[in-house]
C-alpha cells in the first residue's frame, strides 16, 4: 500500500459561545481546524486533524497548510502509511518542530492502519484498559456570580468536574474560584487553568488565596519556558501543579520530571504531534510516577477520537476527574459523529476499524474555507 495523495482542508468553526481565557490568550469566538485525508492506492483513506492556534501552538492554518503542501506532503507520496515510525522519521528529518502539522498526518496514518487490518486504533498502541472515560467541562472568564452559575450548570448536566479559566486579575479570579466551590460543594472536582497568564509571584498569591477550595490542580500558571518558576510555585502552594504548554515533546516531559516542576502532565494530540508521540509521553510519565490529564483545544471529532483511543490505553490516567472530551459540543457543528459518543457524562469508545468516527459531509463542506491537495 502506498500514499498517492493528501487532501487538505482548512475549517473555520464558530464556537456556540465566546470563550474568555487568560490575558495571554484573550477571547476565542472561532476555531481553526486543518483536516487531511490521506489517499492510498488500494482505496483505503485515513482522516487526520490538527488544531493550530498561534498563541498556543505557535502556528496558524496558513503555516500548517504551507508545510503540509510544500514540505511534508510531497515526501509522503509513495510511502506506506502503516509504517508509522517511518512516517515520523521522515517528517522529523524534513522539518524541525512543527508538531501540529505532523499531528494530522500521524492521526490519518493510524486511521488507515486500523481500517486496513479491521481493528480499532487502540489495538495498535497497547490495547485498551477501559472502554470509556469520564468527561468534564470548562468555563471561561466572567464575574464571580457568572462563574458560580456556569459551574453549577456543568454539575447539573452530569459532567465529572469543571475547569475554570483564570490567569487575569488574580484577586478577581480567586473570588470566582471561591464562588464556584460554594456553588457546587466540596466533592465536585474543580481545576483552575491560568494559560500562562501570571508570573510566579502572582500565581503563588492566587494559590494561597484559594487554598480552601481544594483544587484538583492549577494548570500552567506561568510561561511555558519557565520550568524553574513552575517548580517554585509547586513548592509554595498547597494544590498540585499541571503542565500543559510546557510539555509538548518527550524532552519537555523529561525536563519537567528532572526539575520536579509539576504533578501532572496535560496532554493533547495536536499539541504533542500525534498519537505516537502522545503515547510515548504518557508511557514515560507512567514510569516517572506522573499521572496524565487528557485535555483538548478547540477540536473537532477527529482529534477528539484520537485522544480517546490513547486515553483508554494508559495506566496513569488521572482518575479524580473527567477529561476533555466535550470540545465538539461547544462548537457550532461537528464534522464527525463524535458528539454522540458522550452520554450521561461518560465518553465511550466505538469499536469500529480505525478511529471509529463517521464523517458528517454536510458539516465538512459547510465549514471548509479552502482546500487543496499535494498533487494539485
């Protein structure tokens, strides 16, 4: 089997509601998704997705398409897509970094692998330990009353935990966090995500101000490069610390463990470069005694399904809360059937060949703003 073409689409999908993040990221109202279809000479196609976001991943739809069409894609022609380690070796030798662009190729190749051999992707990455993963929700910025109401609604809808976006004025964020805890009681898991919004001192002030909230963890309070800062915050506050933007590669993961900078890794298929490197980070974390939290960006169902397959295989899945499999539910439309995989707050695998999703062609066409292929 050989790759004969790579079809590339850029999607713009509005969010149902504006999403207020940290001061580093601002307010999000739409998402950019790059979707690829890898076409083979035996009629099997595989679908992949990545989710570029300039402030977070360092790339845009424009840069990802340029790399896929001009550098990565042409070199894939003639390769066997089921030789996934060879695909990664070619991509890494062709292009330094740019994990987001590589992620969609990785995901599409795994989809082909599963379809070719008639088995779900999890079978090829160690086999499943579970059939489903609990799902949580995330709420953006607002007043203390608005945050309390939003988090209470998340609990009422049956989700297993809620992430509160912070990273702005720490005093206001502390008030919002305290109000959320009062609204949902002590047992409901709460996470605060600062998305690189603070410096070390401010993060410590926030952490001490919300000690009685018993946060499950505080995520990425400082810039992704500030590993020493993460370690200092971890030593200074009572709640665990999770690294997100700071853990893109396996080398990042090794450095975080070396400096004892965090308690958890927040992993994402698109950020980490695909299923294979994400799984490698999770396995390293397991050996290092670090649990992993499966997070998301503004993802459509292709990326979400890839993440779920990995989550169902890892031994060190953070058990105290749900994980981020709600992304398609906050978008204007899903280009797959993934949103139906979650019932009563639990996201369940579909035991179909490949990644198991079905494409919603009407929505795919609706949200496509441009398309091309490697050969045209």
